[in-house]
C-alpha cells in the first residue's frame, strides 16, 4: 500500500515539474522559454539570470524525469525542495501563506511532498528501490 502511495506522489510531482521544466526551457504550454524565464529571474534580482534560468529549467526537467521513472528519487525530490525554498524566499513569503494573494501555499504542499519522497525514496515501483 505504501509503495502505491509513493508511486502516486512521484508521478503527480513528476508531471508538475516536467510541465514547468518544458515551459521554462522550451516555451511549450505557453511558457516563457529561457529568455522570458531569465528576464523574470533578473527582475527578482538574481545575478547571472541566464545561468540560473538554465539551471532551474533543466533541474525541473531532470528531476521530473527521475521522479517519473523512480531513479534517484531522493535526489530529485531534494532538488525540487531547494527550488521551492528559493521560490518561497524570493517571491512568495512576503505575500503571506494563501495563494490568492500570491503566497506560498502551493509551494508548501510541494515542499511537504518532497520531504515525504526524501524520507521514503522511490518505493518498490522505482528503478532505485527504497532502502
């Protein structure tokens, strides 16, 4: 039962971050692509925004793929956790908790899922089974 729950969490998170990674990297699904993403990062005060746009976009893509197949799920979840913590600190924390005001409610749910996956690993339905 637990392995089925882990699988569902992995697939759901994978779909979200594959989608966001494709938006950020290639502009699909009405995303900004690297140019638009780097401009957004620049507006948030990031130094070397083009570098961070590539790092972020491809972190999301690779982590999404890894979670989908259950390969190095702890590492993938940790990568997403760091990504979400940066988003909270740079964008959402000052707006409070609730998403209606631009707060970190959505990020909080993703962070919780990441913590669960870091604790459990891939489960038996992954390439790297839980230890």
